[in-house]
């Protein structure tokens, strides 16, 4: 098969289209003929050799989410059959013509969704459901603040929170991005280059949950904005993993600081999360309460250009590779 291989840790030029061995599924896996693969920021970190737990990335095939058609099932697989169309979460290997995937990490292709649209779902939906709704325990009527509102994670968090009855605030870096997140359900869309999000949302009486991928000096601002019993959830620290805050504020208002990374979690955890996502999120997809937002698609051989776009942060929504 053809696959995009990381030749060595470094820039986008380290992604090369090469011949690779088609994986053989184990007893609990399915083999998927990949039609599309989502591009995510962790793919960039993996290519750079900075993704926690990835180790030496030379020779690895990146890609954490795919959509395609099952061609083979392992001996222990009972739910799926060859010919079933699915989207799936995987630890790596998505930028390829075929991928072996744990059967428990697959979900049915949503009705009416294309392969490219479905490939935009697993990494972001799994991440948002666990961090916003499980760890962050966001409830209807509460207010969520999403940083990076126009990113793949951001558009997912905004739409899911809005669809499930919460008020949403989001930060973004341009007026076009702010307009996009407003259209998806954000009540406040704050251009962080022109306004202080803390000041804007303090005037709105604060928030209950913050989904943060920035870290650094955002940490103290986020905590000051939280209402009593509020929750701050980290999923990245793009500015800095270090940040100062007043511990007395945490104690006095009974705040919770938490966070997670998805890739290192066990196969059993991911299977349970997949089941929760199918139960709670999939009905929103079929009812049209959650819409795919695809900024641009690239052919598999154009993975370098896809990563360049991802690193530019010009995009609104998802970047997807299509596989012929």
C-alpha cells in the first residue's frame, strides 16, 4: 500500500509518500480501506518528535482518525462485517491506504455524511466528549469557554455544547473566525488579538467550564473567570505548560483543575468512550444539530501542504486528506 511516512523528526518535508506493508488485523481488529483521514495538531507534534509517548517517530505513519470501508475482520470481531463503512480513532497510521483498527474504536458512518466529513469526527469528538462533558461535567444552562474556537476541537466543542443546552463563549484570532464560531452557536466570540477575553466574560458574570489548549498566562485568567465550583480542563499548552495562579482562589471557590491526553489511554477506555460518543453524540449528527466544517481537503500525496496549512492556523474547522 501507499502511506505517508515520517522520515525523521522535523518539518513538513519529512512527510514522504512511500510504499509500506499493508497491516494485518489481529483478532480484535478490523482492516479498513481508508477513504479519508483527518489532520490534527497532534499529527504535527508527532512529525516534530514532540508528541508525548510517540518515541522515535522515524518510520511512523501519522494519522489519528480515518473513515473508510472494512475489508477484513479479526476472529474475535462480532459487530462489524466486510463492507461496513465506519470512521475510527487510532493511535497512528491513518495517512495510508489501509489501517488496522481496534474494532471497539470504530463507529458507523453517520447517515448522509461523506467519508471526508466522517473522517473529521473521531479525534475531536472523542476529545471533546471526554474533556468537556465527562471531566468538565458541563451541564445544560451552564456556560462553556472554548479557546481556539475555530480549530477542529473548537468547532466541535462549540456545536456540542450549544446543541446540548449550554451557553458558549469562544476565542479566535480574526473577525472571520469569530463570525464562524458565532454561526455555530457561540453567544460570545472574542477576538483575542483585539479584546481581553477575561474582561469581556467577567462582565457576563464568568463561566462554569473552560476548555483550554493554550496554557501559560491564560491559566490565571481562566481561573479568575470561573464561577464557584467551576472546572478548568487542559488538553494542550501551546503557549506554555507553566503558569502561575492564586491557590486561594481555587480553595475559596472550590475550583477543579484537570486535563487529559487521549492517545496513551488504554484500548478498553477508548472503547468505552466510543460507546458513549455513539450514544450521546451520534443522534445529534443524524438530526443535523452538528454540522461538519471542512476547511480544505488534500490528496494523500499532499500531506506536506496539509501540515503547512495546519501550522499556519489560517483554517477554520478541519483539514482532511482524501485517499483514492
